[in-house]
C-alpha cells in the first residue's frame, strides 16, 4: 500500500472510532486516534466526554512502550494548552512517536496550528489534511461555533406531500408514522439544544425530550447508552409570556431557557431560566439567541416548531440543514404551511438548499437538505 493510500486507510478507521463519542463529547469535538507500528495497529482511542482524557491518551496507554517510533493518526490536531486535561502534545512527545498524521486543524484559536508547531519543534514529522472533510463532517457544530460563534442549526419538519404541517384547526397528531417519530429521537440525541415556540409547546403539549427508541435500524447503537446520555437543553421562544410553571414541559426535569421580551412574576422551578432578548422592533432577537448559545458552548441545535418561527430562522439565513419527514397524505389548501416566508419577487432571492439524502422511513420519506454555500449571512 502506498503511503498516501495507507494514510487514508488508517485515517478512515480513526474517523470511525471518533464517531463513538458523538452522543457524549459535546461541547468538545469527536476525536479518534490510531497508533500504527510496522503496519500493525498497536493502540486506539476516542474522546468520550468533556473532562475525560483525549483520544491520544487512551491510544498511547494501550500502545505502551511500543508507541516509540510509531505513527499516530489523529482526526483533529492535538491540543497544546492546559484545560480540563493536560496538553496531548506533551504526551505524544514523551512517548517518542516518530510521525503524527492529522486529518484537520483544530479551529479553536487556543490551538489552531500551535499543536503542529510544537510537535515539529520536537523533531516529530507532521502531515496534515488527510480526508479533512471527514473530520469536519463529524464535528459540524464545533467547527461552526469556533469559526463564527453560533451553533450548527438543523430545522426538523413533518409534512404531508402537499407541504402542510397541520389542519386548519391546528390538529397535527399524527401526520407521519411512528417510525418517523422514532427516527427524530436520534436527531434529538445528537443535539445539544432543542428550540421551539410556546405556541407549538402548548398546542402539542410537548416535552421536547429524548424518548426511548424502538424498532429502528440504529436501535442497538443508541439504546446501549440510553440511560447515560444527557437530555438536550430545551429553549422555548415565549414573546407573549404564555408559558406557566404548570405546563407539562416545565414540570419535566432538565434545564429550560424561556426566551422573552420581559420577565414575569411567576415562581419558576430552579431548572427554568428566563432570558430577555429583544431587538429595536421589540421582537425576540434570534441572532442574539444563537450568539448566546455559542457562548454557552452549544454546538448543535435542533429546531422543532411551527411555520412562523421556522420561517423567521430561514429568513435570517442561519439554517444549515433541513430535515423533512413527508407522509403520503394530503391536507388541503387551508391547512398550515411548512414555513411562513416573505413574498419573493425574484427567484435569485429565495432561500436555496441542496438535497443531501432521501430515505424511506416506514411509510414516509425523510428528506435531508443542506444550505447552499452561496447564501449570504450578514448578521455577524
């Protein structure tokens, strides 16, 4: 196997290992590490949780003394600063490794090339950029937060084939099948926060929590750590102070942010925080909300709400990904639309996305769309 082909092979294996932490590592990125000597893998590791050892440390521990003069494959640049754990660069240098192959630079300004410089200074050969797209694809939220200060935004919707989300009277249970609703739980599990509106929460009597997964392809993978995976932060846009301490969602354990224009005098449980965010027109400032979430180290957000709030996020051009579960039903012209958007007069101005994936889920179809890179994001 040629050197470049060998590097790609081992890096792909490191990427697979990194994915083991996708439900537990946030706010840290998913990182995998493989140590190779004489074409034999002598150590593997992946980052499990913030505050726990990084991938390199686990791999070095397994390799032991054999790590000397080995080649280390890491999906993300080794850290070089003291945080909750010591710098991984020090551990690699002490182990006497000969070469470090890195998939992607760390976008964290505390690292961002400094780890590579440190390793090179100690005489270690460093190679960077091996299938870097793969390392970034498993850390979209972390990379975006580090680069522009806001999380990766996914908008989840359920509709009929005529693009309707509820009947005129508001009834929407259930448009899609139970298998689609179970599939949604995976996206909730992978999210650090869920955003909805008080209107949607009250109408649906929603909890906005991750529930048990049954009868799906990923059942074994996601039920294995069912009890240990944390629930996402629940964020409710409540401009008219409609939420009360007596709503079912509020009574459910877990942190909740109520995003409002003004405080109320209710006695809220300790898990509820009121956050006041308004713009010059006395509306909820959604951009400030996303910036706040970035500062609070939220990497990935799932939006589950109605047409008005969905449209508001789309108008701001902050939605990175749309997930639509489409049922083979027709609800008619008077039913609720997918989103409320302005009356565009030129096709060049409409929001544009590209199809990434289409999959049959039970009786329904799941569409995944990615925002086109040409879109202008002018709010930062």
